[in-house]
């Protein structure tokens, strides 16, 4: 755990303590379990977003992917009566294909990540709305999938399975990012893509892989969200979720310039974001301020990143001069 992550952990403990003192319901088992569930749900795709941001890119279509894949998953399982494990595999494959297309457009097509994923944001939500006739997809009365519901929304020793899934994914992605050759290449590409290419790194392959990882983790989150809400309105389901992912990544130390970030930091960023959301609800602050809180968090994180970068550069110059 680096200094940034340690500082974030201390901030979480301080904020959590203040909230608990102001509102004892914060540490009630039911509230802690619900908060852990939300941390798991949002943490899954926030980790994926971090991989893209580390390359110096951005993924703005996260919420729309969650809406589209959620609608497809529910209709496949409920209406088409597809065996749910097979439906899960199809959603993961579709997620991988979406990530592959994004990566190819960014690398081979030479398009800006912002443009590619912004178009994806519009396209996927539009397809989801057209597919349902702008209606709602959900589980009809009396329809039940006990095994699927236990797997996604059940609890083990009081811990929500979504949170457990996030921890497992975080552990795997920590090894990928911090203990593998691919992880080192990912950081190198984010720092300086041209220099990485001249050093022999297949930069296009690294960037494409980052987008595929992001989309697959988003597909996993889409399945969990579909089972969590049990009803999906494509016009609103997953709206602004990309902001949650970006905010969590920035809070966790990911630089929007690329080349920096850690999995532990992203998990802690997700936790802090959900604690803040919980604070808004428990203290009776209007829920309309949620997005203001997120915007402020992103802004503060960006300012902090800029200051850290300037300070690091000054230290480098001073050490070189000395």
C-alpha cells in the first residue's frame, strides 16, 4: 500500500467515524451490509475503468453497457428461457466484443477514446431502448431463479456476494496490474505510448486488452445490477455510472493523464464514494446533491493529481540540478 492509498484509507476511517457519531444508524448491520453490496456493484466496473484510465484513455459508455447487457440478460433468462449460466457466458462474450471494438477504433482507427466511448454511450442506450420499445424489462411475478439469485444477491456470513465478487476480481486484477509483464507494459503505455512502442512494447495490443478487461468487468456488473434491481428501464438504468467509475478511479490515485493508479486505491475510492453517498442519505441531505458530491470529488481528485505531479516534477528537477 503506497502513501496515496494509506492517506485514502485514513480519510475513509475519519469520514466513517464522523458519520457514525452524527448518525449511529451508519454502523447498523443492515446499513453496513447494504453499503457493502453497493461497494461491490460499483467496484466491479470501477476496477475496469482504472485499466483504461491508466492507458491514458477514458470509458464513457459504462452506464449504457450496463443498461444494454442488463436488458439482454433479463430477456434471455425470463422471456427466451435460456439456461442462466449460458446467458452469463454470452453476456461476458458480448462485453469482450464491445471492448474489442472500442480498442480497435482507438488504436487501429486512430480515434480519440473520448469520441469512441461517447458514441458508444449513445449507441448502446439507444439499442437498449429500441429493443424494449422504450419499455421496462424485468422479472415477471412468480418467476424465480433461486440459484442465480443466491449467487448474485445472496450473502455468506452476512457479506453480500457482490462484495465478495469485487474482492475476488480485485485480487486477480491486482496480480495482473502489479505482478505481471502486461501490467508493467500498461503503465509504460500510459506514461508515454510512443516511447513504449520504440522500446518494443506492442502498445496497440496492450490498449485493446485494457478496453476488453474494462468491458468484461462491466458485463459482470451488468448481471449483478440486473439481479439487484429486478427491473430495468433502459432510459435510466445505469445513468451516469461512468461518473462513479471515473470518480472512484481518480480518488484511488489514477491520473487522468495515464500511467498511474492501483487496484487497492480504486477499491478504497469506491468505498469512500459510497460512504459519502450514504452520508448524504443518512444526514437527510437532498439526494439531488449526489451528483454535486461526485463532481466535487472528481474535481478535488484532479486538482490533487495536478499538484502531486507538479511537486514530483520539481523534485526531479531539483535532484537533477543537484
